[in-house]
């Protein structure tokens, strides 16, 4: 399964909902969404700074990750960004592939 990172910032309405429901209830809801997609939640944290939440999870395919991201964004309570995470061994494998790129002017 592929791993993904979601970073999110609550909207005003989302923050009101978080204050009403509490942090652990939101984590439980996200955990259940990911499980329903056939995946697993690795970590879920609230943060101080540019983002309000950070979630790392794995799901069977990219379509499932996109579906989750779009559903959360469409809900209007959180603006999210989705990032696919790459295992270090994949970098090693990619580094062995000859591409033949040449910088401009060379």
C-alpha cells in the first residue's frame, strides 16, 4: 500500500465544529474513513503553525487517497493538501535509471 501525507488548515466553520466535537472524535472519524477505504492510519496530530493537522496514512491505491482528499475538501471545514510519500528504497532504484537529461546551454 502507498503512504500519503495530508496537511490541513481548518476554516472558521471547521474550527467551530472542532471546538464543539473535540479532537479525539475527529481523529476517530478520520480513522474510520481510512479503514473504510481499506487503509490504515499511521499518525494523526494537531499542530501549531501554518497547518492545523497532519495525517499520515496508507491506502491501497492513489484513487482512494484522492477520494479521501476530495471528500474532506468538499466538506468545507478543512483545506487540505495531499502528498504521496516515497520510500527511500524507491529513490535508490530511481537513481539507477539513466534519463539522459541535459541542462539548457550545455
